[in-house]
C-alpha cells in the first residue's frame, strides 16, 4: 500500500478508537465469483453494529458452479475489528468459514477511500464512517467466468433459486450491480455509536431530548449541544451526559434531558462523544410544525395518511392520482411545482416541473409500473432536452437540470430499466426513496439540498443511496 492508502486506514482506526469497544457485532456479507485463479470478491461489506437490537442472526449461504455468497453475523471485539482491517489491507474479507478469506480481483495495490462522516452513498442521518477498498473492473470480473446471462440462469436453477445477480445481492443486503459502481469493492462501515431518537419532542415550552448510545460508552464523555430558535434569535448551550436520566435497554443505554425553550418552534440538537459529533437532529413541537406547508396540509390529511397511501399503495386504475400525489409531496418539500400532466392541452410536456429556490430544474415523469413503460424514458429524455435548449437560449445555461422518474415499485422490481436510466443520466426514485422523502416533510424545508441528493440517485452514481432496502 502507498502512503495515502496507509493514511486512510490509520484515520479510520483513529476515529473508531474514539469510541473503542462500542461494537457488539459485525454483519458480514459478500458475493464472489469463482475464477480460474480462485474465488474473487465482487462486493463485500463488514458493517459494524453498536447494538444487536433488530439484527437478524440468520446465516445465509449460497453456492453454484460460478458463484458463492453469504451473509452472517460475527463478533466485533477490538481484536476482531483489527483482524477485519488487516485483511482489508490486502483486499480480503473473512468468509463464513472463519479459517478462510475472499480476496478482491486486483492487480497490484488496491484503491482506498476513507469517508469520515458519511458513506459516499448517503448524506444524512447518524454518522456513518466508511472505508472503501476497490479492486479491478467489475465488468472484467463478471466476463472472466462465463457468459453473464448464463450465470443469471445458473442462479435460477439453484436449489434455492434467485432470479438474477441483483436478486442475490439484495438477499445479502448489498447494492445492485448498477448501484455498486464500476469497480469490485470491499467496505468496512461503522454505524454511529449513538443517535438522538425520533421520540425527542417539544411540549409546553420544554424540549425532551432522548438519545440511544452503545452500552460501552462513558456517559461522562457524552454531550448534547443545542440551538434554540426563538423570536428573539438563537440561544445556544449544551448539557453533559452526567446530567441525563439514564436507563438500560438490552445492550444500549437510553438517556434523556430536558431543556427549557419557551415559545421556540424548534431546537437543533447535536450529539457528541469525546468532542466528536456523531449525530444531529431537529427536535420539534408536534403542535408547531417547522414546515408551514405541512401544517396546512394536516388540516386535510393528518399525519400524511392519505398522501402516503396514494404514493406507496396507489390505485392502478387511477394513474393520475399517483402523479398528483408526487406533485403534492414535492410542493410540501418546498419546491415550486407545475403539474403539466393534468392539463389536457399541455400533456405533451413532462408530468411535473419542480424548481427549488436556486432555480435549478427537475423534470419529473411518473409511472405506476416499470420505468420504461409506454416509452416513458424516451419521452423524458426528449422533454428534458427541449427544456435544456430553451434554458440555454434564454440565458439560463448556468442552471442545473435533472430528469427524474418516479415509481411506487421497489428498486429491485425495476432493475431491468436501471441501465437505460443510467445511460441518460436519469435519477430514479422508487418506493424506499418516497418513504424517506415523506419522513422529511415535517422537517425544515431544504429543497436545494434535496435537488442535489436526487442527482445521486442516477443508477451507478458513486453517491447513490446506501441502504434503500
């Protein structure tokens, strides 16, 4: 390894040392191909977990003539984590058989990337430091074993059959082929050792802030910093963990503290451990919404129940209802929205145009089924091209334009069309992304950030979202 790669490993180890001993287990998953040089890793992940709550201990293994895959839970003591990292330096991951390892297909050194805040695929939530080790071309590995389509059919013929590589990758909680990028990859990903929980809320002028932390953490090294947004300005302060009320819950600690906020609408909280911030969250008063658009919407649709059903369980006999629901959601998220699809004389245009305050343009097409159903992708490409040309001619060439296609189906269900979307730089929003967007409606408006995040949903983008399943 060169000096930069050694530094990436050292920086990752240094960060994990801040909360040493916090991890309860590691979820290890991989898919490998059997080549003439031996088995080679296509994609593998070691996910360090600070708690076993909701972690399935089920062991999954799969093997055919050309493919081997597994997903299992292992110990994650400091010594185990050191072992994982030592193997990763040579592009290796521990197998289901602890005595063996799988190596990336590589020539010479591996390529490394250390992301200290978030995995490159995501941009929100608790801190998720990640170390990525990349080997040779994914395409070269796939084509080195056999006709790729034949291997897909090999998976269908297994005792426990899988429809495709993506189906198998999904069973291992790994990205699809389109999502994982162009190189074979091994990841060491560390969940945050603590987070502010969603039950935190403001009531009667008092904010109750709750956090969940790994049992091994020292509460005296914990701190909640906060910003209180009130009519007079912003008040700032912090409370140390020793001032919290604590209780044990399985293998974690739950702490809570109260902060007087008066008439403030919301509070921004920052959870730190040993002066390292590990999570930020907005604490709100359910009676005083951060998003005025959401407050108005609640008069007609309390808790988004109707909108959620229209987006995630739409009536297939009413396609326009789904389109209207997408338009409404984008409006609630702070976009300026024009729904051309509902105007008879303008239906040759895109379904929706959504514009954040920056003026950048989202060209949105909605489909109830597969992405390219009834030529949807070709229509979207043509409409985006015309809009781009008009912007350029009108002096707005500096604005970004992003075509999007929205479906209530899961990403696995639309796998067949993801490559076509990638070729045309189309961002794909599926069921999991819709759920995440609905969760953001009650938070402060940030449509410009959402626009940039949408660009990361182009299939195969390096920053495509990590855990959408």
